[in-house]
């Protein structure tokens, strides 16, 4: 009976091989984990604003954006290793897989140490209050806060590679579970702080950084001694000649990541500089609500990156065509049914979620919903292109993005405030979507030549 039900589910979702079954398994487990994670994440935002205030929360969000910028200084090694690792495991080259993992960990450790040393030296020289447009009545020690944030980040820079490895080995649900544990720890800590300690950005920053990091370190130790033992990093497996293979692919990912960062993460900094940290809070609340759709959509997409790598290594074009078409249909469903429903409910949700703390304009919600639709389309094609390692068109598109998106965002922010920053992103996304959709089709139907096949 149970087997009959299972086979019926497989038929409905078109599950016809081991690769597809793994994807479905991860999606099912990830949905349960991510649903709880999304709820906790939204509740943490409300508690955080209650614990400090909207202005300090805006400062924290802007600081977080800066650390996300620095997280891409792995030179794309994480994603480069991800594709190399999946291919090595697919072809049963487990010794090569262990060397890729060990070498990447060693290289990221050297980068993290160098980065933190540099930041420690320049931190006292930067006027953070001026750079972040912090009101004069905020008396927090920003130099100490930034030092703690970047210190924790430097350690996380190394250990977050675990999530990439789990995704490369078709275990994204496990990575989501580790993230969930970190969120639960943060939630319980903020509840304690709210009841016992006066609102302090410094104390909040320590809690938000230390707890997830501790859980990530413990998870790394446990997993590399159990289910990931066959690819666990070892000093004698560090071969820096493997860096060339990783970086040859990773360097392209690095530029793409920087372009993606400009597209997504500069918004908070632009808004803080042109308007104020309080406006950053408004933008972030709207973004957090609509990014729930992105999170749900990503649960489905994440297993596909490594699955496409696996399928391309085996030249399984039939499977790739079928599943790209399936993902595009899913994008249409989310874009024209799920997102419009969320938009109609947004004011009601803001009221329940934030109470009278702040008001989000309808125009901001409309702009954000259009941005999310365009972004979902982008990641469908990018996950396929990243999985098969065809990155040159993305590279050039993101290089152009780096040049035009920030000045366009600043200009439109001055012209029409917060919505202007989002409109700048939408314009860029539409142009990129046209290019990536064309390239994906050319590769799937074996018509890609020249730059389209690089």
C-alpha cells in the first residue's frame, strides 16, 4: 500500500530515476524545515525591532549588508568546488573529491586570516557613524560592533563551506536543518535579552553572530566524522595545485557573485546613504515579506544545481529539458498566482506582524512583488547554467550590472525614494532574463555555439 502511494507520487511529479527521487526527497524535507524557519525568521525581526528600535535595526541591516559583500571574497571557490566535487563523486573519483574539499578549506582559512588582520588594522581609521549615516543620538561603539561582526564572519567564512558541500552531495535539507537550529538559538536568546537586558545593539550583535556560528562548527565536527567522513578534509590531502582547477571555474563565479551582490545587497547601503537607516528598515521589512516566496521557490531549486551538474556529466539532455520546463512552469505559477495573492494580503500581514511600529506604503509592496517575479525567473535559468558550468554570458551581464546598477539606483532613489532602488533592479533583471533564457534554450537543444556555449 505504502509503495503504491509512493509510486503514485513519483508519477505525479514525473520522478523516473534516482536523481529525480533525491531531488523530491530533499524538497519534501526542506519544505517542512523551511516553513518553520521562515516563521521563526519573521518573528526574530519583530522581536529584534522591539528589543532595540527601527533606527538601530536599520543600522544592523546595513552592517549585515557590508558583511555579505565581504563573504564573496572567497573568489568564488565555494561554487567552483561545488561543481568539481559533484562531478568527482558522480564519476566515483573520491580521492579527488577529498582533495578538492581539503584544499578549499585550507585556502579559505588563509583568506579569512588575511582579511581579519587587514580589517583589524583599518577599522579604527574609518568613521563608521558617518559612513552609515547614523544619527548623533546613537551612542553605540560602532568600531567594537564591527570588529565583533567581522571576527565572527571570518570564522564563519571557513565553516559555512559545510553548507556548500551538503548541497553538492545532494543533502540541502541537512543544510537547511543546521540553519534552523541556529535560528532557534537566536530566537530564544533574543527573548531572554528582551526580558532581562536593556536594548543594546552591541549585545544583540554578539547573540546574532555567536550562536549560529557555534552550531555550524559543532555540525561540521559531527558530519565530517559520520556521513561525510569519506570526503572529510585532511591536512595531507591539501594540494594547492587543485586551486587552479577550482579557481578557473570559481573566478568566473566570483565576478558573477559580485554582480549579484551589486544587484541585491547594495540597496540597503544606497537607502541608508541617500535617505536614512529608518528607511532601510521599511525596505527590509517589505523585502523580508516577499522574499518568503524566494525562500520557498529556492527550496525546490537548490537540489537542481548539483543534479544538473550530474546530468550534464552523463549527457542526459532529455532529463535536463524535462526539468527546466517543469521549473519554468513553476515560475509562472508563483508569479501570477502566489505573488499577487501575497500582494493583496500584504497590508493585513504588515499590521499583524509589525503592529503600529511602522507603515509600509502600497507602492513599495507593488515594486517589491515585481522585483521578486523577475528575480525568480533569473534564478531558474542561472541554476541550470551554473550547474552545467556555462558562465560566460552571465559573466559579461554581471560586469555590466556592476557598472550601471549602483548609479542608476542612486539616481532613482533621489528621484522617487525607496521604490526607485527597486525599479533600478527590475530594469537590470529584465535585460538579464532575456539573455539567460536564450542561452539556456540553446544549450538544452544543443544549438549553443561561440559565447553561448562557454
